[in-house]
């Protein structure tokens, strides 16, 4: 104790602290990276994530005082489960899930319904005019993003802060969506994502904070994500806590089965029973929403 108090470096010599190498930088040269270099870097990071489990996550929902204790599980390609609890005594408050065929949404304090839909039917359903967020968006908001070769990508354009911006045109059965992605110029991590409808309305955004590097799996991830969706009063913040990546042990087969909740009926989002009482137009009534391409003259003003 005396040696430590007097500043003696004997202990440091006997027990040297191992210094870890800094996380790798994706773009180390001075020249502007190409679109292929940026997208391949992001795709490679995402493809290195086979599964994730965050058993001690917390979710801050607008209008609530305390955060919800949550469990987040993800497994490629579309399997995801987010379960939230206010306290151990109050029980489960919400359940959002997705498997290879269906996705579902349930909230304890909402209507006495659990909404669900097939992925392929949702893509073509007019319900997207009411709930415009693709279930894949929540997976992408966590940073698990892949630039698809079937989409059209423009950029990169250097922003005022030195980061890169890419604009992507994503054609869907309900029209052409536009996605704006902001990438950190050094590590190649996605800092912000914005999704625009065929009518050029901002329908969702996600911003990454507290970015960390998992040395065991060679991946970057954001410990905290702030999400905003059209119709949401405020922003939702997800803190992953201490996530574990790429578990070699398979997840429980029942984890991604669509659940049932006593007292809540299951209602298909694409069914006329759901659409008509809410004033959603049926397919025959839908206007043409193919979405003309946005002029490509200036990538910085492409969304405006």
C-alpha cells in the first residue's frame, strides 16, 4: 500500500497492463472511397453478425417515465423478438416479433388485438399507407444493414462534417422508397438512417450512439439507438446493454414462434376486417404509387 501511495511503478513492472490495438479504420487513405468500398465494408460488418442476444436491454418509450426492461433476440435472416417488461410484477408490456414467414405486434395497453401479417402480403397490402415501416426496418435500425444490389445507390457524397452520404432507391410493390444513409468516414459504421415514402415524406429515422467494437467477432455495433417513426409522439431509445454476438448454441426453437395472448384476438393486418373499419383503401381503390425517380443532379438536395 505504501509503494502504491508513493507512486512507485514496481507493480506496473510486475503486472504490466496489456494495451489493446485500436479498432480498425475502414478508410485510412486520404482519397474518397468508392461506393463499392463503402457498401462492401458495411455489408461485411453486417454479414459477420449471425445472431445477437441482448438479455438486459432497456427501451425508453415516449410518454413513459421509467424505461422498459427488455430482451432482444435476433437470428438471420428475419428472426427477431423484442419483449418488454415494466417491472417483474406487472408482467410483459409488449411483444414485437418476426420469423421467416410472419411478423406480429402486441401491446398490453393497446386494443385487445394482436396484429400480425405475412411478410409477402404486407409488402403488397395497402396497410403500408397506415403503417409504412417495413418490419426489416427495425433490424436495420440496429445497424444490421446490407446494401442490396437490386436497389439503386448514389454517392458517396462528402458532408460538411467529413462523413459520407449515400442515397438508395428501394422499389417495393407500393412504390419507390428512398433511403438516406450517413456513414462514419473512418470506421465505416452507419451513423444515421432516414427512410422516405414514395410521396417523399420522412417515415422513419434511426441514429446510432455509443459505437463499440467487438474484437472477438470483428464487428462494430451501436450500444444505443434512437428511433423515430411516422405517427410516433417523440423518439424511442434502445440501449442494448451487454449484447452477445454469434452464439454457437442454437436459440430455442420456440423463441420465434408467433405467440398468443389470453384475452387478445389475433387480427391479420392485410385482412378486410382490419383495413375497412380504419378507412384504408383496398387494392382496387389504391392510386398509382410507382413513384417517379428523383432527379440525380444534386445528391445533397435529393430528398427536399
